C-alpha cells in the first residue's frame, strides 16, 4: 500500500535535490545575471559538493535497497533472471472514465468499477557477487474491457 507512496516520495526528493544542484550551478556561472565574488563562489561550490553527497546517499541507500542481496547484503548486485505469472484472480478494477462534449473536450470525469483480473508475478533475481537466488512478487490489476 505504501510502496507507491515511498517510490513517489523518493522520486520527488531526488528531483528536488537535482533541481537545487542545477540552480546552484546557474548561480555560480552567472546565468541569472549576478556576479559572485571569490568567497561566494567557494561557498556555492561547497554547497554543491554537499548536495552531491546528499544525492549520492539518496541513490545508494534509497534505490540500492531495492536491489540488495539478502544473502551477502551488497547493494546494486541483483540481476533479474526471469519473470513468470504466479497466479490470476478475478477482481473489480477502478477506472476513471472521461465525460466529453460534442467537440471532444473533457468536461468531467467519473470513477467506476469494471471487471478485471489481478495478475501476480514472481520475479527471480540472482546475485552477481555470491550467486544466491532470491524471489519477489508483485500484483498488477488489469481491466478486461
């Protein structure tokens, strides 16, 4: 339930840090029309260095935990070996339907449940360092209409 929220949070924080670093580069090189003296330039370079380290920590710890081997605990070493369907079940899927006028413009939306199925996938990973195999599973709701 919360995995989508944390993925969006992780992406938002990463984009914010990258935007902040790009803005600091723009200030240093004078793209906003201001000129900085030597001390201010050094301060900006130090701030950029700190933000790059924060970006490194975000990428290493937040994104690396998704590809961490459970046997040897090394990050970024799991390689996807295969994906197979583990199960299917019938469910109702919530979809948004757009209401359009004669010109084709969207004038409103409504939500409705339609028949669908929940497909559960099993993904097999293999560790590049120790060779251990591990599995994960995720579900996806697919509409039949």
